[in-house]
């Protein structure tokens, strides 16, 4: 038939497309430069998300670990997230044979990556609960830099103190309690205060523990270093203003901010400061706002890292900063005082009527952690725990539980694998 091709005929040849004079190579995610990759990482919503992304491959991990400038910028844009609060045992550890252990309450967060971090961690601290040579009673002393400082109920046993990282399973360090020589040369009866934990953002594998001892009129610091594994005893220092007829004249607190540790006199007249960089003590009069024994306060940092005191009177929160007065003297001065009645009405609604004051539980990295309270303890109305952003003064509800012991916020810290310098990573990877 006309128009039909004979089976013997070959089909017409297809016209070949002209090739481009230059061949373009495909671009993949591995083609990104470190600078561009880190700019993308800055847009991630939280530290937990960054950790999951950076650990996807070694080049990404190296990019984050080798850039202190990136880590500083990320901290400025994304405050370290709160994972929850540790609380001491319901009653003080009195008999090491009786089980007593800190508890952990997670903060309510909708971030999936934060949830994954919580599920993957050991926040029940099973690694030390199961220790065969330790009494099954532990008290929590401090919580900083992703580590938890604990003391065993049997303080006379060897290595009665422990530092644990709940996010790194089976990561703990046991060491002896402060040496008995710390009380040598004391006047009268020595009194030990709770130890404090000091950590470094840029060296997360290293920590120090500072213990304070006081006698009738002097104080002495004793410091444990994880680098040396030993305690160092510093000299006795005379301090003024000790209350008369009182053997225990310092409150048992562990307030700290940017390397400065603080202890308040029991009569609420003075506050002792220890600069841990120079190991020098100083004493100054407590600000008038804080001399009221009904005033709850703690020392911490603003979101910019500046030292601050946050106090609560009824439902009003005040913030004090270090400033220089007209005489050129640096002191604590009031920065702002904000009533939170309206916000509490919105957060707690009708439940607000069950409480008549706020307590400052802790201050960390630009956030104050608060608890509702009533002058007369009522077991039917457990406290509500809240977080307050010191920059915006915005209140957020966290959870409800009885509050009869100190609370220690656990803020997610940078894992060591993302903080080491590039050289160490290269050596470990063999590249």
C-alpha cells in the first residue's frame, strides 16, 4: 500500500542533538564548601537538630568541630535547650543502706530532636544505680555543662563522688570526696558546704569541682580537677561580718555565674564571691532587695552571658546586674522589676488562686526557672514549674510536681565530638 514502508527498509535515522561545547558536572550536597554548609546549619532550629545533622557524616562533623566562631554564633542565635530538671531525693540521704535517688522530670517540648535526645539518654542514671561497689543512695549537688554532680550516701567510702553525663550512656567519673586535710588548721568546728561543678563550653571533657569549708571566721576552697584527678587545697582566708554565736554562718547554696561562685551569709547581710580564675575571695553587702528573708533569688547569666541576680517577691520578678555607681564602685544594681500577675492568669488560669508567690529555682543562660508556692504547704496543690526568658520576660509553663527540694535544670550541652579541634578529629579518623 502507498505510504507503507517495506520490511526491508530501515527506519529513518534520528537526528542527533548537538552536544554542548562544555560538559557540566552534577552538584551534590557533598560539593558544599564548609562556609556554605555552616551558613545552612545556622538556620537549624535547635542544638539537638544540629547534632543530628552534623553527625550524619564525618566532613560535616569536622566542619562544626573546627569552627569556634560558628559555635559562638550558633549559641547566640539558639539558646541551649532545656531538657528537664533534676530533683534531689524526697528526703535527705541519712542512711546509705536505704535507697534514695534523684529524680528527673522532662520539660514538655514539641521538638522531635529534643525528644530523641531524651529517649536516647540515661536520665534515670542507671549507670551508677547499678554500681556494685556503691551504696544505693545518691544526692545531687549540681548540674552544669551537660554533667550531673552526685555524692554517695556513704561519704566515707572510696570514690564517693561522681560526675555523670546522661546524654552519653555509660559516661561517668568517680573520685574521692574532698580530702580531710581541708579542715587542717581550722578554728573551732569546720563546716563543709555543697560542692559546685565548673565546666567549659570549649573543653567539655574537662571539669572542676569546688568545695567550700568555713570555720569560725575564715573560708577555704578545695578544687578537684578532672585533668589531674587530684584535689588542691587553697589557704584559709579571713572574711568579715560573721554572725556571732553561730557555728554555721553560710547558707548551703551553689550559686554561680561565668566562673564566679557565691555563698550568702545566714543572716542575709553579706555575700561571699569566689573568682575561680584567680581563686580570690571577696565580700560585699547583700543588696537591700535581697535582705528580706521572704525574697527568693539566684545568680546566673543573661542571654548575652552577663552576670545577673534574679529575685522574686510575691508575683514580681526583679533582675539585677553588675554596674558601676557614681563613686566608681562596682555593685549589684536593679535593672528591671516586672509583675507577672497578668501572665500567670493566662498560664495558670483559675489555678493561680491556689498560690501566693513565686520562688526562683535557678537561673541559666538567659532563663529563670520558677516555681509557684504557698506560704502554708498544701500537698493537694503541687507547684507549677515555669521558665521565664530574661530578654522578653515571657513566661512558659513546664510541668507540675511537689517542690520540697532543690531543682537543677539540665540544659543540653555541646557533645565533645563537635567541640574538638580539627587536628584531633583528623588524627582519630586517620585522615
